[in-house]
């Protein structure tokens, strides 16, 4: 059941870039990001209240403000730039680059959380970065409706780096307040901050309330930002975190298939190789652990046989 919940989550996450591309110019990236996380935060609020009671944590103004800081990084920087990347570039490349954020999580964890970097982790970082470079350097526009592929790639890279930063700084808050509480408050706080910033700087956050626009925004808010998150952590309760998080590497494949079927976007053989290299790089230490377990199991079996 745990694997099915996580797989369900990844399928929903994989539709983000394609849905954003389908919306097109009907709603600005600023409005999509704002309403998506506002709806997602409201959807998660009842679950957050229940978790707050279970953990017996008090949320006063100071705590709410603290939880809004990672929300600002996630909503107003990372996910906004991802939406801009989708708007200007191709859906499949945006999905690939945002999925490589694990490379930057390891980097920021070393400097901010003082987590030790083993030889395997360092090697994995280098391999992952090489894979990202291969993907970017071999990008060829396959969709004639793309506005500016180069800007799309730059924005996707900013989204990936900032999401890695957000993931690291959120660890403490998640430990203290719980996953659902942290994300519900940070979604709502980040949305509010993005609304204020947009109004001050004159960004368009208006929206034509057509049936199509409402349907897409509700889908992104309730399913991609709300339900997917809840199902992911429900799945992680039943399977190992390392195994569960590794499912995220299915996202580029699923998103690329959807982008091909809907927008006829394609990947070069070099880009596919780059995806494989990133997956190997991020999972290098996991691969080592699996190999060591198999080696120990063989030694144990051989010793018992003798």
C-alpha cells in the first residue's frame, strides 16, 4: 500500500509541468503559483490542525511568521521560477531539472546542517552536476510554441537550487511542528507574501474565472499541492524514506512521456543519458549500501554453509 501511495504521488507531481503548459498565457505564472499554494494550504489546514493537536504544539504569531519564511522561499522563489520556466521553456526539461534538486540538497546540508559528506556523496554530487550539464548542453527545442528555451532552462535551474535550499531549512521546522503543519502554514504564508510582493512590484495576479482556468487551478491546488503531499507522507510511514524518495526519479520519465503525448516534446539521446547519470549520482550511496548488504548476505550464507 505504501508503494502505491508514493507512486500515486509521483504521478500527480509529474502532471504539474504539463498542466502549467496547458494553462499557457491564460493565467500569469505569478497568479498560478499564488492560487495554487493558497488553495493547497487551505486544503491541508484541517489535517494540519489535527496534527497540531496530536503534537501539542502552540502556533502563536511568532511561530506562524517563522513558518512563513521557508514558505516564501518555496512559493515566491522556487515554485514561481519553476512556473516561469514552464511558461518560457519546455515542460519536460523543467521537470528534469527540478527533479535534480537532490544534488543541491546534499550541497546545502553540508554547509548549513554540517552533515558529513562521504566520498560517495561527494562523488555523487559531481556525477549529478555532470548529468545536469549534459542535459542543458544538449537541449534542442522540439516545440515550436516555446517562447524562450534558454530563459526557461535558467529559471528551472534557479527553481532547482532554491528548492534544495528550501528542503534543507525546512528540516528543523518539520521536526518541531510536523510535516503537515509546516507545509500548510508555509503554503499560506508564502502565498500571502507573494501576493504582497506582486502588488508592490506590479506583477499580474488577476485571473479570468472561466471553467477551464478554475478547473486547472483547483487541480494544481487540491491534487498537486495538497493531496499529493498528504499521500506521499502517508506512504513514507509504510516504506523506508530512502526508498520512497527514490521514486521521485520517475517524475522526469512520466513528465516527459506526458509532454511528448500532449505537446510532442522530445528528448535527445544525450539528455536521456544525462537523466540516467543524475539518477546514478544522487543514488550512489544507496547503490553502495545495497551492494554491501548483498555482499554481507553472501558471506553470511557461505559461512553458515561451511
